[in-house]
C-alpha cells in the first residue's frame, strides 16, 4: 500500500514513482493552485501516480509523471503534432498518436469564422494544442493559444517529421535548453516543432543539414549532456567535410 507523502512537494520531484504512490499532499499546500499533467490524478487531498516513471515539475505550478514510451496519452495543455485524417462539416479529424482520433473544430483558429474555414488535405501536418482530454472521449484540439492567438500553431510545411518516445520529446522541451538542441543551434540554422506526443518536425536550408539535425535528435535520448555535445561536434565536422568535398 502506498504511503502518504509527508515531505515538501520539491522532495518528490525527479524521483521514481509507481502506480499508487501518493506524490503530493494537498493539505500541506494550502492556498496553492497546481496543474496536473499526464500520469497523475487527484484522490481527495492526495495526488496519486497512475503510471511508473519520474515525477517532474515545471514552473509555475505543473506536475506530471515522465515516462519513455511510444504510446501517447493526451493531456489538456499539451502541444502536439497531428496529421489530418479526414474532414467533416464542423471538425477535422486528426491523428495525434493517442488511443483515439482527436477532433479540431473548424473555428478553432485565430479569427476563425464560417466564411474563412481552412482547407486541409488528408496527411497535412499540424502543430496543435490539446484543450480537452477526458477518458472515454475524443480529445479536442485547437490552433490558438490560451489568449486566442495563433502563436506557433498551424500548418507545418516542407521539412521532415519523425516519431520518437514521449520521454525524448519532453527532454527536448526541457529547461534549461536540451544540450543537443543547444549545440546544434550554435553551429547551424534550423527550425523545429516538438510535440509531446512523440513527434518531431525539423526543417533546414539543405537536405544534408536536415539529416544531421534529425539524426542528432534521434540519437540523443540515451546520451548524457556531454555525450550529446560530442556527438553533435562529430556530425558537424562530417557535414563540413562533405560540403567541402562537394565544392571541390
């Protein structure tokens, strides 16, 4: 039987948890508002883990259980990469790699009205936000942020999309900036869109640069920060050598 959490919330962050573990005691967090991410649920005054992993925290008030898995469990507030699967009168049906298909209302865009409904072909890649994710229901998506602006959401054109574990996605989005992205950014120009559902989109000025970025990201999950930087240095050197040989 899981024991009741007795320390401060910070005591359990970055610690391993299993289903049933009580990770937060709300009676000791009076006047604090917290946001629960994936892998956690509230049982009266206790926050309990629903899956095995590591308890994580991000400012100002979000907690979640981080795991490295292929299957994505939608959670409200997540930014994800979705693929349009079908179009209906009121919604686009979108694959976000979850247990069920998600839907994106045709008006869930900045300034969206019946007169300017966007048209997406099947297979279009979108960067979207999960706004509702209740058990037994199809997740609802949006292409606007909490303030009603498009921000970074919308269609992702060109580039290359690949799938990875949800753990790698969270590592890439971590703060301070993930070492592999930091090292790449110091040497080459590229764009990324990272979904918490285990999908990553990258774009660069040339196919060879795009391949380097994608390979570096895919190989980073099992490496330490130092190893990630060493790997990037080697990939950049190889890229420069190949570019020089083409010039010659």
